[in-house]
C-alpha cells in the first residue's frame, strides 16, 4: 500500500513528451536514432550471426543465460568468426567495459 502511494506522490508517469517512456520519463529519441545507424545495424547483425553459429555448434542453447563474448570487440575492429568468440555468462560479459 505504501509503495502505490509513493509512486503517486513522486509523480510516476507525469512526463508527457513525445517518444518518452511514461513510467520512467526517459526520452528514447536518441536511442532509436543510434540503433538505426548503419554501423549499429551491422554490429547487431554480426552479434546475431555469432549467436546462431554457436547454437548450430551446440555451444549454447535457446533460453540459457549465456552470452557470446567477442574477445576483440566489434567496436574495436573484431569479427564474428568463431576464433574471436567465446561463451560466457551474461553477468561476466556485461560487466566488462
């Protein structure tokens, strides 16, 4: 009961700007533009390709909590070749910068 009162009290959903999330107030305009850039589309295709190849080889399964980690990141000129990928946990892969 207190939680619901707190959400109303702090104005959850007050932001009415276009292209924003009404619950958090975050503006996603920049994210949409960034993710639709040609370079980011190419990176997404490469990540999906690496995941599909790992599925075919049996290194990962659908629904498991594993990520395909690129040893040399795509952003630094790495490839999605199997020699540049390894299977890691989501926590480990997403904590690295």
